[in-house]
């Protein structure tokens, strides 16, 4: 059976799988605040999953104005599905769907991935609520 991956808009029923991916990644804030995270997904206007045979392998949650800026809140590829270009596919999908600049905050661990995708480093700030 050939595996068919597809990128599609987030649906509410995807959230349980997204929550599990966040757990596996150790993203404690998103996991602990499960209902807030669910609402964040419901309200994000550029939220997509990459799935294969009903299984969510990767996701991107972003906010866009459609004209100038798309901000990536989270991009995650399941640990067992890494190094297959899924993160790149999701970013390319965003770029083609919303021809805007893409801004995001990276960690030291994820910075090399974004540099490979042609992003350049900016100096960013965050104030937690």
C-alpha cells in the first residue's frame, strides 16, 4: 500500500493527535494548558497538518494577515517522521498559500533547521503573560 501524505487545514478532531505530539516533544506549557492550546488552534487562521493514512505526522500553527506577515507559532514534526522534509513542506505550503514574509521565534535547537530553509536571524523578544 503506497503511503499518501497530504497537507490540509487543521480540523478540531486533529487536536488529540496534536496534543500527543506536544507531549512527546516535552512542550510542557502547551500540554499543561490543554484547553487553552485547543482554543489557540481553533482561533489560528493558518493552521495545517501533514497527515498520512489518518495519522498526523507534522503540523504548523500560524497567524497571518494574508498580505504582509505570517507568524509561525509552532512547527513540529513527529520524532519518528523527521529528516523526510515534512517541516520544509509545511513551510513551503504556508509560503505559497500566503505570499508574505514569515516570522518566528526559534530555539538554539531549531535554529539550524530554519537557517537551512533560508531564514535569517533576527533579534526577538517575548513577554510571557
